[in-house]
């Protein structure tokens, strides 16, 4: 009976203070600060509450949201995928070249996705079979993809008239006011992004693969000794991130209606900052897809805010940096205050 | 729509002051900084309220986002200094629908969609092909019976690079032999390494001329040539007409420099002003640039009129 | 000899690591419905043998037959699919997940819409209950429960797989009597359902209580397979350590607290030192030359008290900390070490060893830290220290230049104790120092503890083995639910029962939880 | 243990094959061979009177590798603590910009050098502060610094590519990057000396061990009395300082800062160098010698690209392939291949024997 009482004591102690999940705090903070930023923008410049603003926030950043989801998976395992930007480049170049050569769009799209799969697979092989570290493996595939893209063509390629990529970028006006700046508009790209987010959520929280991803993030060796399919899961992760990158490319290419070997330079960094801003630990183990989405949105309104503040040219990147810094520091402070360990 | 009221009045309050959105590339030194500074100042002087929005590592997506933001902000006009010549149709369509006039500067954008075309009022800027042609013609007369040379390209795939190359190819004589074209990514310091490498590689062939697609790279090349002890034996051509380059031309480190005139803020501001005041504006305002030989460079430096 | 057919037959297993032949032609047979003990000193090769079976390590020679089929697993997953569930020696769980998730990982209950968390947690709760953890909420973060509890969680996890073979590598090392009993219940149940159990433990009593058959290893070599009931202890010990049992002296008689002469200042004297949530305010005096035992059940707060003394956790305000009479604030381990207080953790893997560093570096690092980064320990001195403790503690293999992570669990523990002795502390806090240590080494360490006290060092001895505590301590602090409930001076009248009674008879007056 | 001594194969050979260093050396040699095959003059060295030093392809490789040596060394220490410093490239730009701007504004050259080094150090300390005191994640912290650093460089030169080539008395700085000592490029020798000093401090004091231990297990390190925060702060500070030196090398070689290009992407090269050198991005054991070798390899790869006249479009792809090949060669799978095959065969034999 001592057993019982003793453990009763433990249990209560253990549960107390964990009534809600402390791992969510950074993400919650992200949401709050995002709203504050919007309010500030609206108060100062009066354009941040316009439907048009939200429309382009989502339409123009659908690709970033998809990339953020793609990046969340590797980062959750303590890995990273630097190749997403380059994969966007090569897939868009190939895709547009094909449509220019008269290949029907849906075939082109499939080929683009397959390319994404291939590069994801390559990364997976390098990481799992030749235990290269994800950072280096994907850095190499990044150079590789970018290189091949520019070998294929360095021109800016434009989608031919009446290609069926358009359906993705076709505006769907939900609210149509006389002034475009007050319209609420989305397009298929946005819908795809939403689907991707849902997919990410289900994968991470509703499948065993998802749980294994978190386990690997906690400790790869433990995960293996616990009899989890760590290797297979890692393959899946990089396959998925590669494929999603390709999907992001489809959406972006459709929007701009053209492709270029230089597209997507530095997007991996935007994606990573989005993920981290969203409260995911770069060392893996903690984080949420939805956080990454918020992160992407935050990352997206930092630039317009900076230019609206009329920051002098040379100072812009400093201010952008400072904003992200303030953000993560606030986040850190809240997390620390809410008393989680270390 | 656009509120009316004389843009010339220096209303510190936004009332009556017209706002112009400037979709820019960002201060990347050399031509870029000079050009964007000039535009910003010109519009300030003309009594506009200019919102400046640069991108980073010439990423078009950020430019598109900025552009669309300006449309939502209902600015009175948009200045577009694009990193890419394509991919603007959708955004321009939006601008057209919102009746916001767009002025493209430096790089012209090609638009397929008829709707979108409407948005563009006029293009202001110098011509890149012209620069390439000047370089080629100078070489042709320097080496009438041909010589070996190398080309230092900018970042692979930028349309500036392609335009200048096209111009060059259209005029360069067949007896001029291009041993190799290497990218030095616009960078002085990379150009030095690359040139040093090529000088070693083609010691036997002998490199007589180097065409660098911008001044930064030309200066780098000059240093490599100097270090290799070939100063004066290699004809180096730069492009942009920045002060440092002119100095180098005057000192004989470079043989020839072609200006890519960044100073057209005034013209741009004027065009915008005219349009908003209902006057009509030329569809293509070409800014003419100069070329500099040793003497011309010296003269230009002495005149002290160069703003960059 | 038996009518039963073995379900696992390993023959001539040989495993070589760079520089070591960890196993050299070892045989092992597991029979359904039997508990089989794998016996041997630290470093004998028990864990390696287990990892050879589950394919974590690749074998250089030998054959493995499971269920009549020759097998070459590569990894736990493989073995699991063949019906082999394993609980490895070090707790291998994911601290970033909840207790429930850890139990069910890879076996979550799935519905049409993917994982059904409600059902999954219910299932987890049941498995935890089996281990006597009925009151732990599966949604508790694993990081918030003690290492001992984590070990139970790991075992609960093994129950999830309905296996033909269950492997438990030193599951009892950090459990106290009650948990061990809970564990036996389950082992018996599982065994009777016809499962073959492989059990590793350094507690002979446990072996004789639960096991039917055992295989003895020494220095990576197969010695013998015997039935437990017809093998007397000293014969077993003889086979394990290669010398006769008599040579193992029975250490530490019952000791009475040494008389404290008037005016003698305690080395450490704390008043009302506590930390909310882990240990309620405690008064405690520790004099030079005495061994103070902390007794208590799992989660009673012994570790926390030890950590407070060492400054590993920041105590709440209001307490006082006196060192030899002068008040100090021990804010972090560094200041503690500077003030000649050392603490050897119970959580060897996460807070103890620095895996990739060599044995030598691991031994010297604490001393180095006290000297400061820029004053390296002279090579000669370093060599002496390392040689001294490698020998005194008999670390196997006696090569100070291998990464410590490649040592066997017990030998890692010895190295760590060496690390703290090297700092010549006035007060040495040992949290579960004999956890996972073989009988020979255990005796050595106990001897060391007594010798240190002899030389005037103050020693805090935390152990889940009451027997040990009672035998070694001059003075026993009894803890319960994170309160100090009694201080018992050791003597002939004091026995393990005394402690157990004190614990079960005391109800904490204040009532309120820390 | 069971006869520790008895081992199959020659231990030295085994050790050599096992070590990453060996494979890096091999890679370096292979690259050199390739270049020599493609351009016969590649190994040629001649005395160049107007620089007062040796000249030739290999010399330029040394000259370029100096900057990589600097950032790779700093990066090694940071990575050893399981961190990362993405800001080195931008720090290079900042210190370079500072140096050039100061020179142009007439500051004495030595003061200019000192000040720009201090600025680099300051940024490093700021990184260190954020990571150690505030406990921010290294990746995002230094990513921010990478952004802000570029901006800072632009602010310093107010957006110009400042050119100090014609400033009188810029000699010493110019020499740093272009001069020669006994015919060997000065910047390379300076870099080597600095690397050697860092290595000495790390290995002769306990610094190296403590850095590694923090990288391997911070909590355990804390429990041994090490102060992880101090260590973290230290490594980022060092990295910042060394990056500043690299910045001087990069700008002084042309006496001109290119605010958007100087140091661009070099953080990636530094990280590559470190990994090729055999230090794991997960932290822990580090090898400065390895990283140094890695740095030279990076410079050599770039040289190879020029020598083979690889089309600029294809450069990244080529770079990637070389890196992949090197890393794959280093994979244990590959150089344990022999042993693995032996093992498999042995087991087969047995199986047969048993069967029979
Ligand atoms: N990964 C490894 N690399 C090198 N040597 C190893 C490795 N793992 C174990 N060894 C060596 O193999 C021997 C057996 O280790 P093992 O862990 O099996 O001992 P054990 O019987 O489990 O001891 P304990 O009771 O302390 O757990 C030890 O000498 C150890 O040093
Ligand atoms: N790392 C930790 N973080 C948070 N709480 C902990 C941690 N470790 C233990 N606890 C809690 O503190 C209380 C005391 O645990 P502790 O480990 O000190 O018990 P103990 O008396 O040392 O028993 P044992 O050492 O045998 O586990 C327990 O309720 C436990 O859940
Ligand atoms: Mg063991
Ligand atoms: Mg404890």
C-alpha cells in the first residue's frame, strides 16, 4: 500500500504544471506576436486590414507556406533540407521547358513532382547509406540541382499562351468589391497550400511515421533501440520535403508564368526562419506544422512593414534581422518565464 | 484613383502629396546604389512620397510581393526596377485593374497579356545591348587583325548578362578569338582569382584583351594582370562608368570603360509627374550613356560632375 | 537434458570491436517458459551478447537460430518482428515525448482517421498499471519523471509487443524492493504464458528468486550453462569472477555514529534548504569522517536533496548553507567543486559520462574544471591520477584511451567515481554509486567509501538498496515524498526493517505537496 | 579483455584508412593530378619579380585558401559545440567594409586593421551573448547576423563598393593579402600561423577538451564544473574575430570591398571544409588540421573549375559532385567494405559447415 500512496503523490506532482503542453508556448507566442504586428501595421499605415492585403499575403506566399511545411519534417528530426530552393529552380525550369515544347501541363507537373522525388531520394541515400550529415547532403543536392538547372537553361523561360498551368493561378474572387484592394481573392495555389498543411498535420500527428519523426528528433539511437523504423522514416522525410518543394515550384511557376535558373535563391533560409519562428526547435523533437505556417506569415509581413517604415536602403536588412531577433527573443522570454526546464 | 493637388507643394503632411511605390533591387554597390539613390532623391525633390522596397539576392518573388502590396496600398504610381524581364503579367494586370500607372526603369519587362500591357506607361533606362556593342567595336578597332581574349561574365542567367553578351556578339569581328567565358559573379575579388587562373591557363596562347561585363570585375582583372606582370600588355574593358573605373582608365589600368548611366531619376520623376498631371509620356525614354577612353575619363574626373 | 526445445540458440558467437574481442565463441540457449539469467562481471559481455542477438552489433562469427530458423537480424525492429522484445541496459526512451507516447511508440492504436489518441493513452495507462504505475498520467512528459521511473516505463513498453522472447538487461538496477516485486509478478505471468525471458542482474538474490537456468560469461568467454537450483552461490561467484567467493570480504559491520567532539564544525550544515516541486526544506549536518545514508523509496527526493547540496539545482530562497562554519551560496556545480563538494549522478548516461571523450579525459575533466581552462594538468600528474584510479577501481579494459561510451555500464560507473575522487573533495555525494555494478566491484566501491570516511572525508551515500545503506552509514536520513521524515543514528538496534517501518508509519504532517 | 592485442591486419594501415584526413589528402592530390593533366603548366612555378614572390597556379590556390583557413578554423570550434555560425560571410563583408572605409577616410592603416578586427570580434561576441546568455538557437541567431551583417556593411560604406586602392599608405594591408614571405604568399603564412596558434591553445590548454565536452554533453559538462555558457561565448567570439581576418584578406587582395559579394556564401564553404575535415555537425571531437586541409581542398576545387574551364552554368553541379564524391569516400561503409565482405564470407563458410 505504501506503493500506492507514494505513487499517487508522484503522479499528482508530475501532472501538476503540465495541465497544458508547454511545448506549445513558442507557437502560441508566434500567433500572438503575428496579430500584434498586423494591428501595429494597421494602426500606422492603415493598409494591413484590407482584404486585398490578406489576399496577396496568402496568394503570394502560398509557395513559402508549402516550403515551410516541407522544411518542418527534416528539422523535427534534427536534420535539415537546404535543397528546397534549388529544387524549385530545377523543377520550374524543366516544367516550363516541357510546356514550351508542347507537353501538356499535367504531364509537365507530374514530371516536376517526380524530379522532386528524385532529389529527395538522392538526399535520403546520401544521408542513410553513406551517413553524410543532412546539412552537407542537402547542401550538395542544392548545388547539384541549381547547377543542372542552369545547365538546362539560363534564359528566363515564359509559359506559352493558354497553357493549362493557368488553372492554378486563376484568381477566385470570394468578395469582389469595386476596388481590387478590397477584394478577397484566393487561387488554386492557396488551396494546394492549405491541403499541404492538412497533410503535414495528419502525417505528424495521426500516423506512426509522424510519431517516429518526433522520436528520431528526441534521440535517433533511442528510436532505433526502441525498434522504430528510423531509416525508412528518414527516407520518407526527405522524399516528402523534396516532393513538396517541387509542388511549391508548381504553384510559384504557375503564378509568375515563367521560370528561371536563379529562382528560389535563399528560399531555404526563408523556409528555415519560418519554421524556427513558428516555434520548432532546430535541434529537433519539438514543433508543429501550424507553427511553421504562422512563421511563414510572420516572415512575410516583416518585409512590407520594413518598407512602410521608410527604412533607408542600406538599413533594410538590418531592420529585418532586428525584427526576427526581437521576435525570437520575445518568444524565448515567454517560454523561459512559463518555467520549462533549461 | 488618385487625389489631385499640385505635387510641387512641399506639404509635409501627406495631404495632396502623391505616393509612389518603388520596387527596387537593393543597394548592391556600383551602378545599383547610384541608380536607386538618384531615383529616391529625384522623387523627393519633385515632392513625391516615395516608398522604397528592395529585394534580397535579386529574388523576384519578393519584388512581386512588394508590387502587389503597392497595388493594395493604392499608391499613385509604381516604379519597377525588375530583376527579371518576365513573370510580371499577373501583377501588372492587378495594377491595370486598380488603374495604377507603372513605370519600368533600367530593365524592360516583356509582357504577353494585353490587359497587363496597359498598366505600363513607359520605360526609362539605358540599353544593355548598346554597352555590349560598344565593347565589341572598341576591340575591333584596337585589334583590326584579330586577337585572343577572355570574357568575365556576371551571374549566370541574369538578363543583363545576356543582353550585354548579345550586343557584344552582334558586333564582334570574326577574327577576334574568345578563348573562354567565365563567370566572376560581378565580384572584383572573384574576377581577380578567375583572371589569374585564365592567365596561367592560356599563357601559351597569350591573352590580349579582357572584356568584363561590369566595372567591379574589370578592376579585379586589372589587379590580376598587374600581379602577373602583364600590365599594359592586356586591353581591359569595363562597363558601368563608376568613378573607380574611370580612375583606373585614367591611370591606364583599364583601356576603355562604357557607361551604363544610372542617373535618370530626374527623367523618371518628370515622366511620372507629367503622366499624373494628365500630360502624355513617351513609351520608351532611352537614357544615353557615354564611353570613356583615357583622355575622356581624365576629363570627366576633372570636371567633377560625376555623381557616382 | 530437457525435453523442451530451445526457442533461441546462439552458438560460437564472436564479436570484435577495434582493439577488443568483446565476445569469443559464446553459446546461449533460451527455453520457452523459462527465465534465463546471463551472469558475469562488468564487461563480461552480457549486453554485447544481447545486442548480438537483436542485431544491434554485427557478429564476426557464430550462428543464431530463432524458432528453428537461422537468423541474422539487423536491428531491434527486425528482432521485434521475429518476436523478440528487448529492454536494453541504459534507458532508451525519448525525453521529448510523453510517458504514454513512449510506451506506445510504433504500436499506437489506429482508427479510420489515423492514430486514435484516446484509445492509445488508455492502452498506455493499462501497460503502465501493470508496472505499478497506475497513477502516472500517460500525458506526463517523460523528462519530468525520475530515471528509475523511466526504467519502469521502458519495461512497460516491452510488454506492448506480445513477444516469444523477452530480454531484460539489468532492469532492476535502479528499482527498490517494491518495484522489483511488481516486476517479478509480471515476469512470472509472462513466463507462465510460455515466453522465454533473458534476465541480467548483479543481485544474486534476485537471480535465485526468479531464474530457472543461467549462462555464465567471463571476459567475453563462455564458462558454463547450469540450472540455478543446483548451483550454490559461491560456486556461481567462483565461475563469474574466477576466484573463490571467500576472497570477497563482507564489508562494513554495523557502525555507530562516531562521537562528535564538542565545538567540531560540520563540513556542511544546511538549514531549511529546499526547492519547490522537488524537495521540501531540510535541515542537515554532515561531519567529516562520517557516512550519511539517504534512505527512501523511489521519488522520495534523495536525488533532489543531493543535487541541492551540489548546487546542481538552485535552492529556493530562505534556506541557509554553511561550509565549515561560514555561510556560502553554492549556486552551481563549479562553486561546489571549488568548495570541495563532489556529486556523482544517478543518471550516468545523461549527466555523467561524456561519451566521445576518452576514459582518461572523463576522469580528469572535473579536476581540470576546478583548476581552470588555461591551467592544464601536467602530463605526469595526470598519468599518475589516471593510473591510480584505473587500478584502484579495477576498470576494464585497463586502457584509458578508449572512448568511455565503449565501456560496459559498470565500468563507466567506476570511471565516474574515479573522476570525483580525483578532485579530493571534503564531501562526496554518491547517488546510486553501485547501480549496475557487479558484486566484486560493489565490494570494492563500498570499501572505498569506508576508507574515504576513515581519512576524514564526509560521504553522502544514496542508494535504493536499503541493505547497503544500513551496512555502510553512520547516520541515516530517511526521506518520503520529498520530505525528510527522520534521522536515524545507526547501531545494532537499527535494521532495514527499522527504516521500512519509519517510512510506512510516518504520514507527512504538513500534508501539502512540494 | 579477451586478448586485446590480437588483431587482424596491420593496425597502422587500418588507422590510416580509417582516418578522414587520409581521404582528404587523397582528394586533394587527385584534384591536383586532374588539373595537371588538363593544363600541363599547372605545377609550374616561376619567380615573379614585380610581386617579389613565386607565381603559378598553385600559388594562387594558396592565396585564395587563406580566407577559407580563417573562417573554417572559427567554424570548427563553433561546430564542435554543436552550434553553427552562418554569419562569417557577412562578418567578412563588415570588417572589409570597415577597413576600406576607414582607409579612405584617412585613418592610419594599422588603426584601420585593428578597428575592423575589433568590429568582427564585437559581432562574434554579440552572437555568443545571444546563444549563451539568452540561450537562442545558434542557427537562427547567426542567420539573423548574416542578414544584419550585410546591412551593416552597406551602412558603413553607405551602399558604395568603397575602393581604397589609390589611398596612400595602404601598403601594409595590401601586403597582407598580396605580399610574399620567402616567395610564399604572406596571407597563407599568416593564416597558417593563426591556425597553429589556435590549435596550440586548444590542445596545450584544456580549452579543446572543454569545447568538445560541451558539444558532446552540455548537462554532463555542467555537472563536472565546466561553465558551458563561457565556452559558447568564447567560440563565437573567436569565430567572429577570425572571420574579420578573412574579411581583410578578401578585400585587401583587391583593396576594394564589394558589399553584396564579399564573403557571400562563404559560410557554406567553411562548413563544408569543416565536415570534409572530419568534424561532425552534431558537435564533439574536432580536428583543426582536418578543417585546414578541407579549406585548401575548397580553394583547390574552385581552382579546378577555372582550370578545366567548366562552363559557369555547370560550376555548382561540378562542385556538388566533387563534394559528394569526397564525402562518400569518407563514409565508413566504403572503407570498411573489405572487412565487411570478409565477415560475410566467414559467416557463410560457417553456415555451410553447420549445414554439413
Ligand atoms: N561499441 C563498443 N566498442 C568497443 N568496445 C565495446 C563496445 N561495446 C562494448 N564494448 C566492450 O565489450 C565488453 C563487454 O561489454 P558489455 O557491455 O557487454 O559488458 P556487460 O557484461 O554488459 O557489463 P555490465 O554488467 O557492466 O553491463 C566491454 O569490455 C566493453 O568495453
Ligand atoms: N529530471 C527530473 N525532472 C523533474 N522531476 C524529476 C526529475 N527527476 C526526478 N524528478 C521527480 O522528483 C522526485 C524525486 O525523484 P528522485 O529521482 O530524486 O527520487 P529518488 O528518491 O532519488 O529515487 P530514485 O533516485 O531512486 O529515482 C520524483 O517525483 C521524480 O518524479
Ligand atoms: Mg551491460
Ligand atoms: Mg535518485
